[in-house]
C-alpha cells in the first residue's frame, strides 16, 4: 500500500538566482526547499516535508490518496 500526500506549494526564483520552494502544512508548521534549479528546490522541499510528516503526521486539511497494489 502506498500513500501520497498532496501538499500545495509555491516556487520562485530569488534575486540571486536561487530557486525557493515553500509549503505550509499547518498555520505554525511550514517547510522550505532551495536549489540551483526549480526541480532541485522542489526535491529539497519534498525531503523537508517527508521529515515533517514523519514527525507530526499528515494534517487533516491535506489530501491523502492511498493506492492498494
């Protein structure tokens, strides 16, 4: 069984050319990622989100999809 958590996020390039990704899990819990490319920033954000979800669990406000194989 696989669970996928759908987390809304934003990605933008800062004035120094660094890509930054941001997601809000709960009002006081957020995650950030950054990288030289948009993809690196999103990958970094995914890693940060995985750690937060492992520690705090999936917030009720987010969508969880379960695939049974």
